[in-house]
């Protein structure tokens, strides 16, 4: 009897040590070596002698490791904005527009290095569970499938995602003195509270914010129900230096994209994410690509594509 009791106590002690070691390992987030293509190519209208302003849309080429931290994502966007600034394309009458769901991928921030090297959905799932014991426990207790795992992860990280989104894009708008349409982000019950983006406990919705040159939220947030429905969504109005732009969103090509209607009546090229972010978000149809492989590209050049259009008098 005593031998069995000693064996049981030893087993419990060993199990406790192993559990503690696992929890310590799970909390560790060693930095992976960050190596990304920071090149960007400027495309679009030739230099204008006279113009009321300009529209600058950025198709950033993004990879999983670009989302290891908001600083990595900022580095990729700063490289494109610096290129545009050196060409004289940034100023108080500039509207910079980023792609849909560029903010949603902030759910991948601060994961284990192995997560960013995952090549299959199963590998992604495994590393998410190993690196997030609380999430793993919820999955075990609630028997969540892959799609609901995505949503559970998003809800777990929503508060930080909202803060990272606003801080990153507000600082970019302020640092470059431009009006910035910061793409979109998927959050539970997103809302603005005392000038800050917050998440709640309700249904998932897509929100898109505009930041003025002072870094503050400008105009009304654009909200869209989730999951997406197969139809063209409502427009968003953005005013820059008295000029009115209209942003139209459409999922019907098989991926989320936006298009800007300029004040002079012209339309911008479609805007979407480039790169390799192939992990689908929970609730998105399997046929939808968030970073489309077959979308018409403005150029075959690698790196981010920066497309400029001058607003004609």
C-alpha cells in the first residue's frame, strides 16, 4: 500500500513538474529572425503640374512573419510610404488607402516562431494550441472545430488587436501627415469609446477607420456584418481637404477588395492584399482567398505595389 502511495505521489510530482515546464515554454516568445522583402514599386499617373490632391493605394506584399509584431508590419508599410514620400507623393491633401483585412491578421501577433513557419492548416492549428494553453483548454472543453478555433483565438486577442490597429495606423497617419484609410479589422462588437477603438462580447463585425494627419479618428467608422454575404456592400465616404472620396467594397471576385471613386469621377484600380497569408479566417467561405493568387497585378515586380492617382482639376 505504501509503495503504491509513494508511486502515486512521485507520478503526481513528475506530472506537476512537466506541466509547469510546459506552461513556462508556452509563455516564451523568442524572436524569430525577421527577414522580409521591403522593396516597393511606384506605379500610376505621371507627375502633375496642377492637381487638387492625390490618392495613394498600397498593395503590401505581406507574409506571416510580418505579423510577428506590429513593429514588423510598420516596417513593411514605412518602406512603401518612404518610397512615396521621396517621390513627392505625400502631403496634407493625400489620401492613403490600405487593403481590406490588413488589420485582421494582427491576431497572429506574438505567437511561437514555429507558427510562422507552418505550411499547412493542421500545423497552424497545432502551434496555436501548443502556444496558447488557455485557448487549448477552451477547445478541449467546448470541442471547437477549426473554424471556431479561429474565432476563439480572435476573441481571446481582440482587445490587444484593437489597440495595436489604432496605435499602428494612427501613428503612420500622424508621422507622414496624411489621411489614412487603415484597411479593416475583424473584431467582436467593435465600437468607438472616447476616441478609442474597443471590442465587446457580441457578434463579429468588420470595422474600418480613417485617421487624419493628427492621428485622430476622422469621420464615421465603416461597419460590415460578418460572415460576409455575396453582394456588393455599402460605400464609405472619406473627405480630405474638402475633396470627397467614396470607397466601395466587393467580395464577388472571390476575395475581399475595395475600390476608390475619386472626386474627379475616375475610379482607382482594385485594392487587395498581396503575399502569402493563406490561413482562412473562421466563417469565411473556403472558396474565398484573403490574399488572392489570381488577381490581376499592376506589375510583376516583387515587393509592395504603390499606385498613385492625381485628382484632376
